[in-house]
């Protein structure tokens, strides 16, 4: 008996296309991103991986990606569960900043520490500033849990409880589960599933719009380490493009 989990990072967003740090800023998909979401749905259908339930973040790039891919796979009608715990990593004061300009201003080491270190968050965003979420009604109930910046360690701390309390029960019910989320929230989940070390997670990048399938055993351990991309060649190229952002 194995459980089937499909992870899908949203398609390219307008801010991915412009190379801006995005985090919790709620930007839409680009035309390319909508096409990626549709293609993701085609791959899911061709792979016979029709989801029974979908979990998304509260951000429209993940919500739209789920809707487009499921519509393409004729599964637009399945139950949807949403949580802020699946949101992208909060990028703090970097939200809205150009990645290339940030690299040029602060240098490679600081840039990569902010982007990929396990436990060093970027500087906190100022409350009330243009790209802050402190007045956003969708997070009104979070109180002190509303982040002003996050590192990957923080994302794991808020994602894993949702994994255990909301996603695992669906898997144990025998459902094929689609999680439509973000580069860093999916890195957090993959680190948890595969037991990747704090050092090794630095080198892992999740491509946009590429379905990644995990078959999990009774103990929720992956039967294939790292899962399997439905289009491994395209996924590898797209992950390299993510790694090289800002260059
Ligand atoms: O929030 C963002 O800018 C991206 O979605 C993820 O960015 P990263 O690959 O630079 O962490």
C-alpha cells in the first residue's frame, strides 16, 4: 500500500518574469505561467494521477495554478483546502526588490544566504510598508504568528503541523492529494519528506509548473528519494533556471 502525493509549484508569476522577490505579495500568473499550469494538468492526467483533493496556499498564483491544472485534467470539482501555512516563504524587506540589483548591491554570499540558507532570514519588512501583509484581511486571525520575514526553518515550523493535521489524513484516507504551493514552501515539505540535511537543502530548487510525484509508504517515507517529476528533462532545466535567478 502506498500513498500518492503530487506537488506542483505555481506557474511563472508576473514577478518571477520580472525577477522580483515575491514572498507573500499576491501577484498573478503570467501568460507563460498559465500555460505552464495547463501543461501541468495535462501531465497529471496523462500520468493517471487524478487528484481527489487539493491543498493550496492563500496566494493567487498557487490558487490559479491549481484551478487551471485541475480544469485541464477535468478534476475542477474536487474539494479544495487552503491555508496560509502553504504560502511562499515571507521574504521580509526583500519583497518587491529586484533579484539582480540585490545581488549586485550585496554580493553573492549575502544574496545566497538570504535566498537559500536554512536559518538566516532576510531583514524584517516594516509594518505598513508597500509590500507588507500586516493589514491584509486574509491574515487577520494570525495575530503574533504573522511573519515579517522567514527563513526556511521558519517555513518548516509552520508547514509541518498542516502537513500532519490536514494533508496526512487525506493521504491515509487513500486519496490522491495535490499540493499546489510555492518554491520555498515545497522545499520545506520535500526536506521533511526526504530527510534532507540543513546543508544539502541549500542546493535544491523547485521548478515552476512541473508536477512532482511522491509515492509514500505506510510510514510516509518516499519509496523513491526525491520523488519523480512527470517530465524530468524539462524539470531539470527549469530548476536550473530557478537556481540562476539574479545572474
Ligand atoms: O518569492 C519569490 O521570490 C520566489 O517565488 C521564490 O524565490 P527564490 O527562488 O529566490 O527563493
